[in-house]
């Protein structure tokens, strides 16, 4: 057997760390600049979760300190002393002690029971099956590899970027979500807003959250769901009630029908684009891909794979695999001219 030289192992480790750093810095990953810390709470729910975390940390931290202190005391107090010689007899060996064994069985049981009660109470509160009060209802559907957000009461569907209103009422219950999957298991997790909930095929999970600060909050699919699992970005935009109402007003409208881009519209409807995407107000009614009715109201395309701008739309339609290798949107084999014409139509969908 030949052992690797330590210097080579060190060199390889350094190279590995540098490459990882390069990959992370080199991507135009929008999330890296944003906080996704569970301690940076921005909702009633994440505050509760953070409180439980601190409680668990305090209890386990105390146990850690006690154990380390006991080890230190025993190491010093019962160390081998110079005066002890080998022919001295061993100290008496004692086995078993009922009081001690009962104590160290009951104490951890009590601690676990208390933590169990605290967690169950919180889970029950945050996962009701009925929508509380006047919450905004959203049906979230996980797809390989994007998110569909349907607002059943408001009558429209959008994708990847969830808009919700800020709720400053005393009764926290502003967003109620029903989570489902179209294919495999996914997981919805926006750490600053709520706990993680899985989207499981043939099952409906529910959760709610109440944001307490406006802003854009990031999350990621948190359950491995195939090659592009890492490109299932979640953007949650928390707006003031009036901003949210304005957004809803625009989303409710059917797609803009601008005669100036009629050629692009015709091309879109002629090609198979229309069998995968919905554009309300046209014959495009596919649901395999994201609803594009108000595509330009979104900041990103491909579930956060790229910024939503002219050049990226051209690249995306020419070959989506440039941004998202293995995604289910095919290369349409269109001429550059046709791609441009379709993009001009898409850019009118505000
Ligand atoms: Cu969807 Cu991982």
C-alpha cells in the first residue's frame, strides 16, 4: 500500500477550497449577497422558531458546560500520581448505583419531554389545516425546477416570485399556503420568514406566516429534487398593503395585447411555446412551464437562474441550458430573427 504524501494532501485540500471559493464568487448567484439567516427574523413565525432554537441552545449549552467541567475535575483529581507504584493494589471497583442511574435516566427524559411539548405546540400553531381569518391564500406547486404560485381567490397564477402583503394587525395570519408537488418532493424554505415545509406528491401540506417587515426575502428548494435542485430560487416580496393591492390589480388583468408586437405573439402561439406556458387572454394555456401573463413583472427567469432582461431572454429562448443545464424547456431551434421577435412580444407582457 502506498500512502499519499502529506504535502500532496495539503496541496489538494487548498486547491479544493480555492476552487469552491472561485465557483461561489464566479456565479451571479443573487442570494449570496442576501441574508438568509434564521436569526435575522422578519416574521412572527421565524421569531417563534428562533426563540425555540435559543431555548434548545441554552439547555444543551448548559449540559455541555457541566459535562466538560466534570471531565476537567475528574482528570485533575484522579490523575495518576508519582507516588503511586505499580505494585499498589487497584482502588475498590464499584458497579451500579440505583439512585444515580435513576437520576440520569429521569433528568434527560424530563428535558426531552419539555422540548417536545414546546416544539409540538409551535408546529401545531404554524401548520393549521384551515386558513386563519382573512389570510391571503396561495397554492404553491413545486415543479422540476420552478415554483408555481396560484392565488385561487384572486384568480391568477404567477411563478418563482411570491408577493405578499405586510400585516401589522395584532392577529398574525396574513399568508396561508397550501403546498403541493407536480412531480417529486421539493421543500419550501425562506429562513427569515418561516420554517421549512415539504411539497410531497399526492399530498397537501399547509402553513402560514406573517411577515413583519417589507423587503425581498430569499429561499431555496430545500429537498434534493434532481439536477437543477440548486436552481429553484424562492423570492418573497413583502410589500405594504397598498403596493400589494396595486400588484394584484395588474396581475388580475389579462395579458397586454400590443399590436406593435403582433408578429411575436403569432410566433409564440404557432410554436410549441403555447403548449407549455399560459398567457391569459390568448390560446396559450399550457401549465407545464411558468405562467407568462405578466412575465416582465418578475425580476428573474428560470427560477432565479438569471436576471430578467433582454439579453438573458434571448439567450434563454435560444438555449435554456446555458443558464440551466438539463431543464425541461427544450431548445426551440428558432432562427435568431424569430427569437428576437418572440422576445419583443414577451417584453410587452408587463
Ligand atoms: Cu425542488 Cu429541490
